[in-house]
C-alpha cells in the first residue's frame, strides 16, 4: 500500500473535526482509508471528545451507558451445557473412527517427488514429522547395502549421476559423505565461475517463479 501524502487542507480538516465526528465519515470525505485516518490522528495526538464518546455516534467507543451489558454472562450464572458431558450435536457421522485414515492417504511403499525433484518412498504411517514417513530412495538403497548411516553423514548422488527414475537409482550412483563435505560441495564459491553463475541465475529464476505463483494464488 503506497504512502498517502496528506495535504495541509486535509490535515487541518482532520484536526478540526476528528474529535467530534465519526472517523469513517470523515475518512470518506477526505478520500482516505479508515486505517490512514486513525494513523494520522494518532500521529497528531488527536482524541475523541468526551461529548462524542457519550453520544450514539460513538458506537463501540461509546462509554457511560453500559453498552452490551444485556448479552454478558451474569455472575453466578450457569452455562447452558452444564452436566451434559459428552453431548453430541451433529457431525458424528462425518468424523474419523478409530483406526480409520483419510481416503487420500498413500500406502506404505508409495513413491512421490519432493519440491527439489528427489524421489521419496513412504516407509511408515507414524504420526509426527513428515520425514518419519517418507525417506529418499537413494538413501534407502545405500542403507540396504551398507547398513545404518554413520552419525553426521548423509547419502548423496555422485557428481553427474543424479536421477529420480526408480530403476536408475542404484548403489553405484550414490555415496555416503559427511554433512561438512556436502556443505563444501554445494558452496557456490567452490564451483567453477561459469557454473557458479548458472546456480545463482537458477536461484533468482526460482525465486521469481515462486513469487509470481504466490501472487497469482492470492
């Protein structure tokens, strides 16, 4: 939202009439939003006059007439559902029963691609973080041959051998490296100049695409 430039005339009108007139009507007359009118009034230290706050025009700001008292809970009152523990008021037929799962839940063994194009396999239905249910296929291939991953290590594709085709993800394409080594490999400054520029351009392009996609969805 662009910044509104208040003219001397608008400011003078706000100062003169804000204390005694509804802000919405004043904002409409001045051609500004209600939010801007309140913000400018606060900046100038303007307050509503006591006479205005006591008048019907003040609406929710009105004081002195105990507005809304008829709808408040009375001290010592009893809530309408007291003693009705377990009360069911519709919707029972649409709730999930114990042991049921949503119809769109994928079975264990299913595959999908993540946002980076890595092929994942579902290994569990446990609740919690998504990483407990889905693991990268290339990591599972390495573990099947070599056993559990060493601490602070990860499985990656060997340079130039990355793929998301299930049949092509074989043990000869992957390797286990330390997280520190992986960080070095993926640091732009360690890449050849031409490749580093391509990586940076790709990142800028992806950010632009994501920004436009998000703006379009809104």
